C-alpha cells in the first residue's frame, strides 16, 4: 500500500488539532467565541505577557483557526468559523462510518 503525500487540507487539519492541544490556546478560543478581542485585552484577561501570547496566537493563526485584523496599532482577533467546520466535518466522518460501540473492560 502506497502512502500518499499530505495535502494542504490535511496539513490544516493536523495543525488545527495540534493548535487546540494546548490549554492557553483553548482559553483564547473560548474567549473569542464571545467576541473579537485585541491582543491587549487577551493579555489582560489571561494574565500573560504579550510575547508569550504572540507565540500562541501565531500557532492559532497558522492553523487558520483565528483571523487577525489590524486597526491602528492594535491587532484584533476573531475565530475563523469556516476552519472549525472543516475540523468538525473531519471528525464527523468517523462518527458516520464507524459503529459506536460501548467500551469494554479488558
């Protein structure tokens, strides 16, 4: 069986799940569910430095999970809901084609 190279969509799925595997990034996602926020607001709410938060925001942005918007000297972030739909559809394929069996004690 030949292994096919990963395509862009597959890489975005991988990076999306990887980005959501870190607790601080999940907190950012939860905050952005409510509304668009600027970096300074996120730093204050999460009580983290801007340099630390910037690292995590870059991961979320590279995974296409958030969208930045610059206004003056501030950058505002919002969720990219379309990418969450892609991840949800990926997981739904497993639910749709695989029988869900009760767990067994082995």
